[in-house]
């Protein structure tokens, strides 16, 4: 005869179930992960090292393009800087410190460009 498995064999004691975390819904997860980028028509260029083991990247935010046009701009910036990079959401990241070169390229396109940070 087989023994029936217990349904609560791992639970020792619980008064309110406080050890369990509620998973955020899709709406809540989207709100938390969306960066707060101002949409004022100014392209901001900065440098970040956070989460990259000390390696710096040039970050371009606030570009008034979307989709394939944004991908094409990212590719153009990477080739003009001679460096790698990526597109994460609406943010372009170029490996290394290329702020001056990127400012020149974007000003030639007629956009208002602002350097952010140090």
C-alpha cells in the first residue's frame, strides 16, 4: 500500500504566511523598469560605470526617434566612434568615453544636445 504524500510536508509553522512574496503584475513590473527620461526634445549624453566592473560607457538618452531609426542611429554612432555598443529600450550605450564625438555628430543632425554629469 502506497503512502499518501502530505500536502504541507515542508511547512512547519505559519501564523500569517508572511514569508511569501507577492509577484508583481505585468503593469507594476513595467512601471518599475521604465526609466524616467524627460521628453523635452533635448538629447542628453553622459557617462556611466555602474554595474560594469568599472568600465565606462557613454549613454545617450532623449533621442526623438523610435524603432528602426533609433537602431540606425545607434549603428551610426558606434561606427563613428569605432567602438561597440548596444540599444537598451530608448537608451543608446557606446563602450568607452566618446561624449565629445557624439555631441558633434548629433549637433550636425540639428538636435539640441546637452552633456550630463561630470
